[in-house]
């Protein structure tokens, strides 16, 4: 009996060794690596357009003495604009992006200017147009996804306001105007920028951004003038300007198909 058990054990051992010899070496499988993500660091250009609102706190003052003749009243208006600009971003700490930029706007955002007292002709009304503006600032953003940036921005801004031609309340020309002028101030805003691939469009380097901006310009006191002679009248209008805009722009990033970071 012992001899039979010994023979069976030997046969089993030989069979196992033969089976192991028949098996090839286990193949080496490399662990999958995360897909590289293009860096946000680099230069970019953009252009687009949008709409805006303009508000101003206005009061009428005596030209000679500077004494207010009316209580302060808020007037407003709206319009459209186009924008172009450029900037440079740095990506750091994985998901943070900081940058500097400059841009220019052009268009027609109008606001109402009124003189409820008037000079001889009774109450006057007119439109003041924000014709051009520029901004230089910084922004700081966080990547909510590798190709989607949410950011805030702020900086310095300048604006050119066109001439205001007054009419009476019936719409007839009054022969009185305010000259065009430039003002400076500051702005704050924010937005979202994303690669167009998020919409299934294969467009390396192309992005879209949507941005809100609020700009505040210093108050300006202007004397009403007679058309033709520019002779100053007794009333002056003091007003500040607050402009809010929403824009959508196409952005091209020069580095998007270039250097990559190891991981997101």
C-alpha cells in the first residue's frame, strides 16, 4: 500500500512540473499613464463683442460758484461694443493660473444727460456716448477642469465720451452741447474661459471666454456751450460714470500644442 501511495505522489509531482514548464513567462504590463494636459502658460490674443449698461449720478451746478442747483439724480442707458486684446498667463501649483492683459473696446454705449433747469429753452436732454475705452489689468483663476478656467480680474481703465447735443423735451435742437472728454478709473470683473474641445470641436489652441466687467470713472464737471461759438453758459453738469459690460470672445493660445505638464 505504501508503495502505491509513493508512486501516485511521484506521478503528481512530475505532472505539475511539466505543466509549469509549458507556461510562458508572465508578460509585463505597464501601468496606464494619465493623458498629458497642455499648459496654460503662454501668450494669447482675443477678440469679440457684447453689450453694456451705463449709469451716471448727475447734478447741475452754477458755473461761476460751483453751487449745486439741483439734487443729484441717476441717469442710464445701454448699447453695444467690440473688443480686442492680448495677455500672458502663468500656470502654477497645478490648478492655479495668474496673468496680465490689456484690451481696447469700441462701440456705442449711450447714457442720458439731462438739465432740468435749462438756459432760456427750458429743460434739456441729450445722449452721451462711450465711444472707446481701454483697460490694463491682472487676473487670477482656478482650473475647474484641465481645459476650463474660472477667474476674477481687475485693473486700470480709461474712456473717451463723445459730444452731447441737447434738445428740448419736444426733441427740437437747443443749440447747446457738452464737449467730448476723457476720463480714467478702475475696473473689476470675472469670467470663464474654456477650450473649444469641450463642445466636441477639434480646435487645438482655440478657446472661448465670457466675461462680466464693472468700470468706474472719475466725476467730470462740464460747462454747457453754445453751438458754433462754444461760448460758456451759466449751468454746468457734474457727473460720474459707471459702466457694466458682458462680452464673449474667441481666444487663441499660442502654446496649447507645445509643452505639457506631467499631470493635472
